[in-house]
C-alpha cells in the first residue's frame, strides 16, 4: 500500500496525522470529487497488465495501449485524451485542499490495495463515530467500488416542516473511496503507460465546519467490540461504565458508555453465543489501563489523561483491597465469638458429656485442617 501526504496536511490544525501510509498518485480533479467521470477513463472491465511493459488486456482479449498523465498519473485509453486532459488543466495540484468550504482543512489522500483495507482504516481511526458511509453509483458499473463518507451530524431543522426540512448544519466534510486503475510506472515521463494496478484512492476533507455535538456522536465499532469483550469475560457492567466513562468525559469527540449501550451489547453477545456461564469475575484492578476505547485520532490527547487514570485505578484497587481485609477481619471476630461460646460450653460442669463429645468430634477435623493449612502454623 502506498501513500502520499501533501505538505498542506502539516499546516492544518489537526492534532495528529492519520496512521496510514500514502503515496503520490493519480488524485482526481473537480469532476471526480463530485462523482463524475471523465470520458477518457479506462474501459470498464479492463484487467491489470503484468509487471513487464505490455499493453492492458481487456476481458475480450483485445489489447490496447494505455497512456498516463505525467503530472497526476491518471490513465487513459488514447493519446488524444491525455493531450486534452493536459490542455484543460484538469490535474489537481498535490497541495491543493480537496474541500471548497471556508474553514480550516484537514485533507486526506490515501492509497490502499483493496477496499477492505480502506474500510478497516476508517474503523481503526473510529471515523464511524461522526461519519456515515454510503455506496454511490459509479459509471464503471462495479458494485461497491465507489463509496462516500459524509458527516452524520447534518441535522435537520425541527422548526421547518417535514416536507421542506432544512439542515441545521450543511457540513462539507466528505471522504471518497474510489477503486480504479492507476499508473504505478517508475518512469512516468513517457506518455505510454507500462504498468497499471487496481487501487483504492481515499481523498477528501475530514474537518467539520460546525461544532461536534456529543449527544449525536455514535459509539464506534472499536468501543463496542472492546466493551462486549469485557462483558463477555465477566466484567460487571458497573465496573465497565465507571472505569471507562471517566476517560471519555475528558475527550469532547467521544461518546461515553451508557446503560442503554451495555444493554444492547449484552443482547448482541447473547445472540453471538455468550451465555454468561463459567466466566471469570473480574474487578477494576484487572481492567486494561490506558485509552483502550480511544482511536488513533485522539491518542495525543489521551496521553495526558492516561497517567492520571493509572493513579486513579491504583487508588481504587487499594481501596477495594482494604475493604476485603475489613470484611475478613469481621469474619474472624465472628469466629472468635463462636469459639469462645464453644469453649464455655466445654468447660461448663452442668453440660452432658455426650453432647460435649459430639461437639468435639464435629470440630476436630475442621480445626486440624485449619491449623495445618494456615501460613502461620510454623511460626
């Protein structure tokens, strides 16, 4: 997988660059950003040629020569299309922002080998919290080869009528997933293209033009999977909510877990076969420390809070251990009172000998086992 990061990405106000490799490649023009396709795009159904210089091969077996633009490295089926493309100046500059909205841009230009890798990148960075993914029509006719990720907070205005509803936010944040043939020639100074490959181009802008409303942020798939794993392993719901809610309250771009989420996750786990039997009862001290439910986009902010979270968890763990010791001490006191009453019964002269013998026989084995297994028996 190759990757290209424009220099404008370093000038944005994003907290951290995305964790993926990019490479310079055939980035689309304005018509491609809107989903349109140039008339000189590769012929539908064309297969990628071998690595050695050879023309592209169609499904019909007919061979044609492929050409590319030496600036944006788009592929064409004829030389005239390349000349028309250059003359019309349709090449998008590498440092040009792919968003026309008047706000601080955070451009994305990634290149993946498959659509699966591109969608996994979306989930790993937890972009599904405030972006929805939809398939769009593409002129090449391949299902699932063109998808658009838009802001899911384009909320409709409640004051307007249902038939003529208007959006409270017309957010321009949009990322396009476009699978197509691209040029991967090492020498692209020539017009002829000798090596093309199917790649997924991910381009757009992920910077919102409005404030993020926490009540409209979704729970990411990473958070759902992690919470379901903890619940299925026996972690109590209160512990999951208490330990992870404090971490999310410090991040304005995340949604804290709620009891409704725990209920849905439990229901989902039951459908997947988690019956809740023979599970380990895990306390807060066994939970993983750090920003487990956070994505790589907010990892920089989570670094400051992870230290304080560790200290809080240590304090809670010591507090829980002290509570357990207090409970054990109370039990010892009850045992001492019981043994004292038994001792008085055995010493008393007015008690029957048969009852004393029966009591001694019932306690002898229990006392011997207790004294033998005690760690203080040899001291």
